[in-house]
């Protein structure tokens, strides 16, 4: 009799446990659903970046927050003159080159965006740049171009083509974007792109010499004729120049990504030209 009573009591407790589990499960599911809904509607880093770039009315403020910097970084390797063709000649030849290079503050986001100074974000770049302007280092903080332009005569080696290369000196500041919205988005007003504390966004501030021209590395490059390197350069320039003429290197300079100083290989000779040797008008 007592055994039967204990059995019934045990069964009653089991039913209560099962009932409790059935009740708890839907509550957990609802909680999970709310979490998923919140995360699904959250502003993404790319949306934050897009709002900052467009100076969206939804924003109270948008700013670049610097995390780290590299004082002396070199920019891309650019061909900044036309190509002088001394192919087929057994002796060196003196050629006149028209050299032109320009620099400006640039911003590298994931989308490759270059900021306009007229928006909140652009003003932030200017303000951050002020921290890196010192007595020793003068930088370009805005998006106005600074130009180096001159004519110079130099020697092109026998059976070579010759042209000038340039890589500007800059201060590389990396960090992230902090956006503050006027109204809460998914329960909060502050978002980051790509994330708080990240160093994924780079702002490059070109360094400027005391005479007002860009600082950097300038070199004369000779490339042996008949080599793949020379052929590619002449083809990218629309056939190259004659032995007496200097082709305009303006837009064609951007068609090829050139190796850096001393990195061109056995068929390439680089000679650095100190900027102190350049007579700037």
C-alpha cells in the first residue's frame, strides 16, 4: 500500500517537472527571437561608413579617431615624367625631362574612399592631422594638392629608355570612425566603423619641405631596351618617344604599377636624385 502511494507521488512530481520544462522552453525561444531581431536590425560598419561619407542628416557627429601612426611612410611608386627613348644607340645621351608630381591628403577606407574636406568626417581628418604637425614635420592636412614640377637634363644610358620615378613621404595615421546618431539606432546612438579600437582606416598626410614642395624620394630610372620591362613601358605609353623628343608622361604614368627604388631587377638601373639638387621655380 505504501509502495503504491510512493509510486503515485513520484509520477506526480515527474509530471510537474515536464510541465515546468514545457513552460520554460517557449520563454527561451521568445528571448532568442528578440536577440536575433535586434542583431538583424543593427547598423553595420559599412552603413556607418556610408552615413559618414554622405554627411547624413541622421548624424549628430562623425569623427576619425587615431590609434597609431607611422611618421615616415612612402607613398606609391609613380612615373612622373615622359619616357626618353635611347634604344639602338651605342652611347649615352643627355635628355631633358619635364617632371610633375602632386600630393594631397588621402583617406583609405575599405571602399577606397577619399574624403571631401567639407563634411563632418573630413573636418575630423583635418583636426587629427593637427596633432602630427610639428616644428620638424610639416604635413598637408587638407585635400588641396601640393605640386612638385621642374625641367631637368639627365643622362640616359646606351640602348636604354629613361624616365623619372617618385614616391612621396607621408605620415600614415590609422584608426577607426566613430559615428554619433541624433536618434537611437537599435537602442544606442554611438557606432564604430569597422570597430572600436581598429586600425583599419588609414589617413595619409603628405610631408612638405620648407620651400613648400612635397618631400619624398626622386630617382632617374633606366631600363634596358628589348626587355619585357621596356616593352611594357613603351606600350603603355602609346609607343614611346623618339630619340629627340620627350613624351608627356601625365596620364600614362598611372597605367602601370612600377617597382620601388632598387627593386626593378637586372634590367633596371635607378639613380636617386636628392631634392636639394632640384631648382624649384
